[in-house]
């Protein structure tokens, strides 16, 4: 049963990150004016990060008895999402608010790289279930 919960939590993590990154964010900018979409995403990102922390933490906990490597990977996702939420996201918002476009691009690019790495790592863990 714990392995099933770990699989479902990992699949939820992977699917949620892919949907948010490639579906929701893109949809917001196509359906709403830029400033409105930006504001909505700014409000949504803290919740997205909490989702990633929670789902990866739950998956790591349930997987720990079955696959130590997979559990460590998921724990790394959770642990690295905390500074992304608490430090990187506020820095991105400050760069936006102060008009520091170069700083925004660099920080946003780093944020995107972290999220893509998390998606790849979650996919690696899912593949380990096979």
C-alpha cells in the first residue's frame, strides 16, 4: 500500500508540475492581458511551491521503505523548493517591481531551470517504478 501511495504522489507531483509550467502559465498569458496574468501568477506561485514541497515530501516518505534512491531524489526536490519559494521568488518579484529587467531575466531563468530539473527528477523517480 505504501508503494502505491508513493507512486500516486510522485505521479501527482510530476503531472502537477508539467501542467502548471506548460499549461496553466501559458494559458494565463494567452487568456488575460499581460499585467493581469503576471499578477495572477504571482499569487499562484507560492501555492505551486507548497504543492511541490508537499507532494514530493509525501512521496519521499512513502517511498523510503522501498527505494532509497528515489526517496532521496524526491527529498531533494522538496528541499530545493523551499529556498526557491522563500528566497528566489521574492527576489524575482522585487526585480519586477523595481524594473530591474536584467536581474529579472537571470532570476526567472534560474527559477525555470530549477523547475525543469525538478520535472526531470520526478520523471526519473517515476521510471524507477517500472
